[in-house]
């Protein structure tokens, strides 16, 4: 079946360019030029992916995203915005965005990210993947992209969250650095292998009781990493 994508973007030229290229890839695409219209079309058409600008006239992108999540709609959302500051990315993530692309953007990268997001949202994969995980005093909600530690929200950067999900989905199995680079950063050419290690250190700092002696996010020597839900006292 043709996958349905809704673009909410007030720049008609940008919106049409994206629409045409997505249509060439075989997707069914609709465009909304305002936040209000985007909400109306999302409710009517039930898209499988939403590409959302933030700086919209009237109802802005954050408000559109918040409203959709409050209504219980779990459509994957890719924010496409000129606002590339870390605070904007974190704000989008906290409101339930699944990915974030900064303008000006690479069209091949955008198309690739769309393909990945739709592939992750196939019915078989959604049915097989839990929406919520717990380990230690941490709860992870994949739908809202929210992480709680002792009941308090812990802010993760988008790639930190993606890396955490990649480990959780393996259910304790080892993930090599190469696998994690491909899965989490596959379309970013400036990423090097050390990037995985740095993000692992950040996950430990934010989620482990003792980051220097992690109980959950474990190193597998000369291989990669794995996440165990039962407490461990040392790395492997």
C-alpha cells in the first residue's frame, strides 16, 4: 500500500519541492500551509508520517505537535526547521518529535530519513517492539520519547534517545559500534566511531547511579555495548 505523508510547511516552494520528490519515490503526499490546516488534515487523513515546520503562521509547529500527542495520535513526526539550536531540538523531542532536520537541508538525507522512519513504523515492527521499557529506576517511553528516572523527566538529546532505543530493542544482545553507527547515525557522513563512545558516556552519566561503574549500559570489550535490565555491578 502507498504510504501517506503530510507536509505542514508555510513556504509553498519548499513544500512543493518536497512533495514532488516524495511523490517520485512512490508516496501519497498532501501539503498544509498552516498549523490549523495541518491539524485538520492530520485528523481527516490519518497520515503515516508528518513532516512539520516549526515557524508556522498562527498555530506554530510546537502547538501542532502537542495537540496531536494530547489527542493520542502517535504518528511519527519529523521536524523540518531553520531553528537548529539544541534548545529547539530538545523542546521538539520533549513534545514527541521522532527526528529533526535543520534547514537548509540535503534532499537525499531527508528522503533517507523518511524511509527509515516509515520502515520503523510498519505494522509488524510496531507490534513486535514494546512501547515502554524499564530498567533499574529508569522508565523509557518510545511513543512520547520520554525518559523518567525516579519518576522525574531526564532530558536526552535526540541521538542519545535513539541510541538508548537501539540498545533496548536488542533485549540484552550485544550491539557493535558499527551497527550502532549505521542504525543511529547512518545518514550523517561526519560521524566517527568515537561518537558512539561519547554518547554512551552521556547515557551513563544521565541514567546510571554510578556512571564510572555502570549497572545497565555495559561495555563488551573489543565488540561494542549492550543494555541489561537486571542490575550488574561491573562492566564486562
